[in-house]
C-alpha cells in the first residue's frame, strides 16, 4: 500500500471514529435545553392532557424542562408540519392521536406524511369509545340499532365533535361495516353534541367514555357497546363490539409522541426509555385513568408498526365513505 493510501485509510478511520464519538456524546448530553411538545388540538383535549401529564413527570423524574404548545387545526397537520420542519435533534416532539392517522386521506394536499416525516417515539396511551343512544331510540342492543337504521335508511343521525374526529371516523366505519345510511351531524362544541343527544335531537353517538359515564349510570343515555378489547370497569354490564359480532369496530383512540425524521436513534431511544419509565409511575397511571385513558408504552418499532396499520385502516375508510372535509 502506498504512503498516500495508508494516509487516506487512517484519515477515513479517524473521521468515522469522530462521527461515532460525536453521536455518542450527543445522545449522552441529551437533553441539554428545554424540549417542547407540540399538541395538535386545543387545551383539555386528550392529546393535551396526556402531553401535560408526561411533561410534568419527566420534569419531576428526569429534571428535564418540557413545555407544551397547542397548535390546533388542519386535522392535526398544522402542529405536525411545525415539528416535521424542526431540527431533528429531539427538542421538538409531536403529540398525534388517531386523527393524525387519517390526515393523509382527509387532506390529500397537505403534503404531510406521518410515515415519512416522523420518527416514532412511543405510543403513550389508549382510550376507548362507547356507543350511546338517546332514550327515545327504541334500540336496546347494537343489533337492534342496525336493524332500525336498515329499516329507516337516512332517517337516523349520529353526532360528533366535528369532521375528522374519532366519533366521526368510527361512525362512518360503523355505517360501512353494516351497510347502513345515517346522517352525520358535526358540532364545533363537543358538550353541545352530547346535549342534543340528551335532548333527543340526535339518535346515537360514539363518544369517549369519560363525559358520558354518569349519564349512562343515571339512565339519561343508553350504552350499547364499547370499542375496547375487553369490558371496561366503568361499563361492566356493557358488551364489547367484538362480543356482539362487530370486531371491525374494536377501535382505540390513542396518543403518541414522535420526533422529526432523521432524529438520531440514540436520542429517540433516550426519550422512549424515559417515557416508558414514566408509564410505570403509579401517579401517572392514576392521572391517565382520571381522563379515561390507559397506559400503552412499548418500543418505537412497535409504535411504527401500529401507526402503519392505522393509516391503512383510515385511508380505506375515508375513501370508501367518501368523506370530504368542508372548505
């Protein structure tokens, strides 16, 4: 080997060694400044509350400074685009939920791709919906509700907190699954949607469990099924959709955390480990339970695989239901 060749080889080895040391030092020193979690929804929504629970626990347990920003709108793409365009250094975190998995289908021109533009960190929490009907609705089982809708095509309606929300998406999946016709009534204010359900303006709704638990217990609404894989403690006498023969509706609403693509694996791993640790804390689990959520956890690869399946599901549902968001 020539002198020049030996020099080039030594130089190359030195460069790669420096890069490796630099990457290790970066991971070891992370985080060295405040971290922001960008929430794609308004305060007091599930992604916001879950993010604040994690921010507080990581600050307590790890001594990290973490603050939460709310950037709602665009089927969660406004917040998503903010983080996707941030430096891939672990200091900007996106907190998507189920809606983000449907964003590509709902807003095909948004140019935001959940699989391409982000590095999954962790699936943080899951929650479930309960199918409730107004007292005036004759159906007392899920099968009876389907039969009623099939007998009266287009005459029943269901409510949601707006276009593209979990209640809307699950409602459309329900219609597709049983080939029924029902009218979607979106509301800008979630409490009004429940209020009109109580008043008998609306017929049924897939809704997160927490706001309607006392209403079901008091007989003001009738619960027909839960979308969870097992019966819920708050609805012990309410069967799961799978028990009733509707396995396609076993849908979970979820909140996760993601960083910009090309964030170093070591940084992603550091945050994943800290968040998995947080999920083992009894107080964190109690706080999640208080908002109707359960701890999830796992590896970035597991969250990545889950997200891929969610995107396929909602791509297909939005297309088959021909869901169009209003301009």
